């Protein structure tokens, strides 16, 4: 026979077992839930691919920033210099230093063109505060690399009291070749524009050391690395992108990056000797 005291003890023991079993079950459920949450793949942000989607994202300010720098790995290259062989009263007597590979003492590369791939056509380009110009001054093209949007007019100047020659050749021959003499009295300021996106090489055949590049951009997401190797692309709609860098001597690279709203996405590139 079970007395009252034993009955009470058995009852409390039974309740204790039930509570323990319920706790274990909930713990297993929680662990299972945690495990499910951990193995779930991250939600992919949809990258706008159409002109309308890009414009809507920009209007809604669902945009971020891409920035970074371009570095040179290894022994720094020696600077190449060209002797001045004519028009020394205008060009100067000191040798002209090549601008085809400008690397700072800290190993940062200048004049690297940065752009986004697979951006829809038709996005309006931002108006430049100053007129876009490629000048010939003291027998050097200034700047060495100029980014010009498609169908946007720019000026080719001759600031020297000497004859120059503006010879522009598209690397893919999408635009018509241009070859014009600019004397010290005529054609000192030429309006120009290109209708197709491509990289255009520019030379002066009067002064063999003179060369430059014009990058004809098909959308507003182009930038040029500065003396510190830094670049910046603003108002980029959230999503995943391919970022391309190009340099006249070092070639090109492509990397992928994801842009978050109101966040800075950092991406760096590194080149070595060509």
C-alpha cells in the first residue's frame, strides 16, 4: 500500500519528469531553429539592370559609394625621359618625362581608368563644372588621360606658339580617325566629340614624345585614379557589380563588389611590372 506521503512524492517526481522532458524538447526545437537560420543563404540584393530601375534607385536614394586605390607591387619602375629635339624656345630644354606609368614613392598608380560593367545605356551624364579640354601646353598633352562621355563636346587646345598635330586613333576603330594640324595662328581651339564608347590614343606627330588618351564613356560610372592612386564612384544603386580597371601599360583587371544603401564599398587593385 502507498501511503499519502509516498503518493505526494511520486506525484511531484512525475511533474518534475514532465517539466524536464518539455524543456529538452523546446531546447531541441531552438537548436534546430538556430541551425536552420545558420544554413540559410544570405538574401541576394537585386541589381538593377534596366535604365528605368537604375533611375528609380537613384531617385529613391537607394545608392552607395564605391571607392578604393590602385597600387604597384614590386620594385618601382624607372622614369623614362625624352630629349627635346625642336621648338626648344616653346617646349623647353629639359627632357620630357613620360607619363605612361606614373607611380608615387608610396607605390600608388595615377591615371588608372575605373568603370562599372553592364550598366544600361541612356543614363544622363553629370555636367562638368569646367569645360572638358585637352590642351597642348609646353609641348605636353594636359591631361594625359581625359574621360569624355559619348556625344559630349570637348575642346582640343593649342596653347603653344608652335605647330602641333592632333591625331586621334580609336583602339577598336569605332570612331572616325582624326588628324588635324594646329598651327600657332590657326585652329588653336577645336570642338570635338565622339559618338561611340572606346579608348582613343592621341599623338602629336610634330613632337614625337607627345601622347595622351581619351576614354569615351558610355555611362556616368567612370573615374580616374589620382596621384594617391585613389578613385571614387558615387550614386551607385545597391546591388552586385563588376568593376573594371584599365591602364595603358599595365593592362586591365576585373573584380566583383556589392553595394549597400548609404554605405561605402571598398575595393582595391594591385598591378606589377608589365
